C-alpha cells in the first residue's frame, strides 16, 4: 500500500474524488503552508492498473445549515487559522 494526497475545496458543495479500487480514506488535514484542505488515502501498490471509484465528499463548517444524511460517514475535522474556523468532512452516500 501507498498513501496518496487528494485536495478538497472548502466550499458548500458535494465534491467527487476518483480513488483507485480498494483505496481507504485515512484522514483529512489543513496544510497551512499552501492553505489547502487535503484528504489522505491508502491505495494498493497496483493502483495504476485498477479501476477508479468515485467517492463523494462534503465539507461543512461548524453551524452551517444541515445538508447531511444519516448515511453520510464522518471522515474528520480540520482546524484553520489556529481554530478560528473549523470544517468537518463527510463522505456522502446515497
């Protein structure tokens, strides 16, 4: 397995990320050096030969109106600007 990084936008919209079949989402974090929200996933060694699976994610800020369902899976929370802003990443199902 290898670990790859995928960038997410901090916006109120469902975002699609193509991951190799068998990839597992590990975590999310904010990189202050380039001010990006990133998702890390472990991918199989033979990732180039595998079909891509489209995963859907939503980034929501604390207190934003609810657009999530019970089926959505929490991935993680990220802190931006020393905690001035908090964002929560969910994998969207259904």
